[in-house]
């Protein structure tokens, strides 16, 4: 049976900023989904240990005061989220992450910050995955579509209702549903592949996209541009 009919897990973070190496986790969500419907949802609110910038609060709605008063210690949240992801990967359940290099790289940086074992170490030296990244898939199967490829726009395009955008649980569920829509629309390229084969294709697709973007940038105003082609972790 296709992975479309198996258990999938949506993962999303809301954070203090947009730089994975420096930003901190504010909220995290893992949503187990079967046939497009959520069957289990876990959420975390962390005290990130730093002030949450106003521009970040404007996106996800969490203030520093709320995080300090209601959030759990960041180290505990980071450890629990990583352990949960590793548990899914150990039994081969795909984790769906929209723009995986951001969320997974930020989580990896948080593990280092708190002197916790890396995802790879927790996996016994195995690579992270399988991961399904609807952003990477969408870029590959519909290369020349113009406009934003945000989760909000992808949800609208593929008929997915996104309630409470930038709320981690809502975004995680929407990401899974966009992945399912892509798999159903493009069965040969996406839906009929085994999860590990799809993971490997996404690695190549992202590298190809990054190389193309880098070349385009270097032909323009930024001859020194570098676009990281690593996936699902930078």
C-alpha cells in the first residue's frame, strides 16, 4: 500500500526568529494523521530563555511573558520533541515537515545548545528520516508555477483548509494534508514511491533547486551568493 494510506506525523515549530542556528523554539507540535484525519496531537510551549521579539510574537502570538509564565524549560522541550521524532523514525513512520531544513536544523541547533545527543546519535548513527517535505515536492512537480510557495498558498492551491496559520498544530496538520494532496495528484512521481525512495528523491530535488537558485542569483546582483543544497538538515 502507498504511504498515503499509512500513518504520517506532521511536525512544526514556532520560534523566536528566522535563523535556524540562532533562533529558539517557542512552540512545537506533532500530529499523527491517518487518511488525512488527526488521531493524536502533542504540543509543547517552551520558555526559550531569551526575549521573544515583537515581530515573532506578531506571527505566532506568544509573548515573552506568556512563555515564561506558562512554558516549560527549553531543555526539557527540546529533549522530548527530539525523542518523539526519533521514535517515529525508528519504526519507519514518515515525518512531514514543510520546509524541513528550517525546523529540523533549528531543532538540531537547540540540541547542541543544550548539550543533548543529536538526532543522528539518537538514531544509532543512522540518517534522519524518512521525511516528506511538501515544499520540496511542490517545487519539483510544478517547477514553473509563479508566486509564493508558503504553506498558506500551498494549502489554498491544493484545497487544504488551514485554520490558525502559524499555530504549530494547525500548520503541522495542514502540511500533512498538502503532502497527501501532492501524492494523490502526482502518483508516479510522489504517491506510489516508498517513503525512503521519496526521501532520497527529495534530497536530489532540493539540491537541484538550490543549485539553480544560486546560479540565478550569481548572474544578478549577488555574484557571491551561496544557497545551501542540504536536505532535510542544513
